[in-house]
């Protein structure tokens, strides 16, 4: 320990009093927890600001104003606002983890100095030790770097529903090493970031509601297609469903032909995670429309 430094003077003072060492160490630990609480509070307030719906919506409209689109629908602005809020929460969780690591690492070095250990060789050899640990802990480094790139590339965020290949669920936390997913059965999955080879994000942008209808060969396909398209567009104009459906007109196409029927598919673009509800309602309306139009669902016996 270098003479004349503040820590050296503090250590010399501590040795004069047997109880001073424990008190000083306890004070250092308490100070570390206090700084950690303060930093995380600042991060939390910043995240809350960016997560505020009004602020996020203003950011979304400003972002659209500088983009290629001339106008932005309210539904699209809401989607971008939600993505901004989710990304802010995710980056906040990452910054909180990094801040905790740095604060307690510094506190550990200070405590070692206070008890009389010379930490200069430890710090000087940190590079060599880091290389040695790096070869033995490549998976940890890969997990960390993969997690950082996933967050800053906005591949997913807290609150997104994602498919990682290993599990599908809602992202509850993104850490330095693992991502926590809660699946539909309530199981919490801990997935190392480096083991994720692909991400399917079901919460970004938009989704598609698909309804397939088998129709008999004897039916006029063009008439049935117009019937399906009209039913889908009537659903899109329903005030109860306007917020869930993003684009009209609906698309209706012939997907395949089987020995029994011609398979038609009608599609509507929806808000993320709302495609299943829209598809369920559309099936009910399609069934009613086909019954009203006396359309046969498949080829009957000859």
C-alpha cells in the first residue's frame, strides 16, 4: 500500500483502534448498497420516463416524421410506443445489472485495501487472469456478448412473447447471462443467451389471422371468395375490432385442392398477439355467411 494515499492513511488509523476495521468495512458495504440503490433509482426514473405512454408516443411520432412514411396511424403509433417502452425497460434492467457489478467490484477492492492486503498486484494481473478465465469460461462470455447485442439490436424486450427454439413465452427479465421466459403453463425458463440460435418475436410489428375454408368443387369459387372477403372486411369495420385489425382489404386465395374440396384461405393483418382472437371471430362470421349463402363445405357423395 503506497504511503500517503487516502486508503493508506485510513488503514493506519484503523489499526490504532481494533474496532475501527470492522466499522470501516461495514461502512464501506453500507455505502456500496446505498450507491447501488441510488443508481438503480436513477435508472428506474429514467426508464419510467421513456416508458410513459405519452412520452413514448411523442417519440414514435417524431421517429415517423423523420422516416419514409408521410403519416402514421394511431394504431401504428401505439405499437411503436409500446416497443419504445419495452426496450427502455430491457435496457434499464441491463444497466442495473452492470451498475451492481461495478459498484460491488469497487467495494470489494476497497475492503481488501482496508484489511491490509495490497491489491495493486491483483489489479495488475487482472488482464492475465482475465485471459486465463476467458479460455475456461467462453460460454459465459458468449452469453454476455450475445445478450448485449440482442438488446441493442432490439431483437426482443421485457414483455415480448418470443420463441427461442428451446421455449416459448413472455420475456420477464433480460440479464447479463440469461433470459427469463414465462410460458403459457406458468413455467419460468432460464435460457443462457449464448445458447439462443434464433429468436421468433411475436410482439413486433404485426401478425396475420388465417382462416381456411374447404369448399366443394361444385361451388362458384369467385362467388365464395367475394363472400369471404366481404365478411372479413365487415369484421374490420366493426368498431369492436377496429383496434385489432391493421389493414384492409383482406386477401382471399386458393391454397390447395384435395380429393374432397378446394381449400380457400382468407387473411387479415392484425396487431401483434391478437391474430388468434381475430381468427376465432372471423371463423364464426364466415360460417354464418356460408350458411346464409347455402355454400357446401366439401364435395358430397355422387
